[in-house]
């Protein structure tokens, strides 16, 4: 599954276009390197999202089905690190 699609599906970012923009601007890392929105994610991958509002480091546990319910989205990742940032 594409990185941008995954982040929108698990509801870490609100939309696929927002995830694509964040990746294009170098705010998303996949296994320690800057990621493209089209990068393919697999279980055990580490995703780091460093946007102005927050920083999250996630471990991919699986990929969601097409018509997934909101309540099940957190079962596809494990939060390794998380912090909110103050907006200046």
C-alpha cells in the first residue's frame, strides 16, 4: 500500500493529499530516509511524521482493508514515540 494512502486510511493524517504534501516537503521518513508519497509500506516498517503540529514515530503492523471502520484503524500500527508541538 502507498504511504500516503496508508496514513490517510489509519487516520494519522486527515487526507491522502495532506499526506502527499507532507511527504513532498520532507516531513515524513520511512525507515530513516525521506519518503515519497508513493513509497510502498510493509509490516515492520518505521514511519516518522514530523509536521508543525506533532511528531509521531510508528511501527507498521499491517495494512487496512478498503472499507475499514474508524474503530479498527489503531490495530494497524504501534506508536513508538509521540509528542505535540507548540505553534508559535
